[in-house]
C-alpha cells in the first residue's frame, strides 16, 4: 500500500469512527426514555399492587459508558403503615456493561444510590410490608418462559448517605441505620459477594467488611470483620451454603476494651434495649479459637479467652437441637490440688477433673444443664493450694493493670463500679495506697498511663515500679465519673516479675477515682 493510499484509509477510518461517536452522542436526543415512565409504573403496580412514582426525568447517555439515571424515586408503602413510602431515593444511576449487551448478556456493572431511604415494617398483626399483593392479572399463572443461558450478573453497588428503618410492632423492635456509606459487589446469585462500609445504627457506629467467595466443593469461603463501639469481631473460614441452614466453621476472634460496653452495643444494634450488665463482666475481653456454628450446635475448639486478668482455655460444645446439651473441656489456671471428685450439682453426674501445670482441667460430658444455674462441685485433697496467676502482657507488649486486680492498702479506698466499669473509689485518705504484681515476658521502655477521674485541680502521688520511682500529677477531669487517660511517666524494665505501687503525696493529695494503670511500649 502506497503512503498516499495509507493516508486515505486512515482518514476514512477516522471519519467513520468520528461519525460513530457523533451518532452515540446524538442517539439519546432522539430516544424519548421518559415516555417509558408510565409503562414502568404500570408494570410495578401489576407485580406489587403498589404505586411507583418517578418525579425526576430519566436520563440516558451512551458515552463514555452507557448510563441511565433517574431522580425522585418513590415506592409506596402498604396501607396503614407508619411511613407513606417504603423506598425513597434521591437519585439512581445504572451503568450496564456494553460488552455484555453486545454478546447477548445482561450485566450491570455499577449501580449508585444517592440518599436512599428504605423502610421495613412489621405491623401489630405480624404482616411485613415487603409482602406484596400482585394484581389479579399478574397473579394468574403465566406460561412457562424458555430459560436463558445468560444469568443476570450484578457488579458494584454504591450507597451514599443511606438510611434503613426497621420496626416490628408485634415484637417491639426498632432499628435505625443512618449515614450508611458502603460499596458492594455481586458476581452472581451464587457469589462471590463483597461488602465494605459503615453506618450509625441506633446511635452506635458500625463498620463491616465482608467477603464471600463463589461456592466451591466445601461451600463458600468467608472473611468477616465487624467493629462496633470499642469492640471488634472477626471470622475467617467456610460457609456451607447461603441460607438459614448454613453451617459456619473457621477461626473467630473477639476483642473489646470493655466487655460490658461491647455486649451492650451489640444488643443495642439488634433493636433491644441496652441491658444493665453485672460489673463482673467489666474489663478487657479477648477470645481466639476455632468455632463451628449451625442451627443444631455451637462448638469452640482449642480456644483462649481472657476477661480482665482472668483467663481460661479449652474446648466447648453445646448441642441446641433436639435438646440442650453441653460437651467440653475447660482449663482454669491456678488450682494445684489433687481433685478427689467432681460432679454436676444439678444432676450428680461425675465429671473428670485433673490438676496440672496449667491449672485445673474439667471435662463436661453431654448432659442437660440446669435451667437456672450450672454448678460444678470439686472435692480436693488437703488445704487449697492456689498459685497466684500474675497478669501478663498482651500481644503488642502492653500490660494492663485494672482496678479489680489491685491490692488496696488502708481502710478507705475500695473497688466500686461507675458506668458498668470497675474503678478504685472512695480514695479520700492520703494514707491509702494501691499496688499490683505483674510479669513481663518482653522488656523495654514503657509509658506509664492511668485512667482517672477527679474534680480536684490537681493531685500528686508517688509511682514505684521495681526500684524506679517518680512523682506524678493528674489534673482535673471534670468530676468523679469523667475518666481520662493521662501519662504519669516512663520506665525501662527487663523481663521479670514486678510490683507497681501508687502512694499519695500526703500534703498534695486530692481524692481521685482510678480505673486502671497501663504500661504501654514507648514509641
């Protein structure tokens, strides 16, 4: 091909492409998509028995990618509902896949919902508003349609500033999720699925990250991370199927700065009133282990659990159906006595219990539990021999010394509870002081922090850790219930066992409430 001919071909080809682009840009001008609004509303009415209103115009564009958008979408609620609309959306934008359309498939590459508001209600008679009543014509059985080999595929769904309201008048439940911002993707009906984002649910912040694979030989791989309040829950494993009969198996971990706060937040998320939990559950909580959960049973294997500075490990299995039963092994550190006998008080069933280096191990067989309380009775040989189990460091090297583990010297100060969390209170006497023993497996330089509350302008005390001593001062936090974390000083410690003490400087002491002392690895 001569250069002149090549130039003519390129110019001609460029002209054709230009004409195609102009045609694609001009096509929406000649297609009256808004003329379909009555037909869309009619079909929705036939299928659901309810009205759909499209207040805004429908817009169509083909470049740079195909896109359809509509604003002012309203879908009516059932008669007698609290809210007139079941769904309201400020705007909806749908981007179908052009490639899929060209090969005869239906694939939505992206859907964006701006300020959607979805209302789900169950009335006092127990009828949900998502049960629709099709028109008579629509309700008649239709002729079977040939199946399509091209399944519907949904791509990315983005929700910006959404709201979900759920209320159950019969059960007295109410859940409001606001400021919802997340993105999701659906590969097909059978997966994979992904969801990431957050919302404020009943006033509590919630973050969720979920990934579920397409179904394989063992089911779906699942990776879930949930953060609510000051707690986190994570799971990684398999899901046998998608539905109420699913079986969940894998590794689970839970961590919370305060178990009472985390449990209260989770219960609040379900629409239940936040309960008053016993102070016994106050404290930092961790759980790590393998779990197997289904409608029939719940099992935790080789788990490690800690609440405050109390810890335990073992395996536990609870059968839910056809009758409640427990089967497991629990390890409680500290008891070194030989156990002569052990039994369940409710049933007189003999249990196997052995004492070892890690403490006492009790095996609980499959046996119905007492409905009110389950008590294990131990008969040990000789005087109780209980080794003091010293608190240890967390994975990042942090050492937490909470109020319940303190040894309080003097007659005034004592452990109390404020806001569901334990603290040393009534510390008005400058002759009272507190101390903790702990064990470091990893030494280094530590910031000594304390969580305190005081209405006094300032209060001074002497901090001693091993042979190191310094004077610290805390300033006014507001009152005896307003706790703040303050830095007291810094120490350098090697691996070993230590005692930390706090002693008031008598002429410069004002009453404080102390929730905990923390040794945090210095950065």
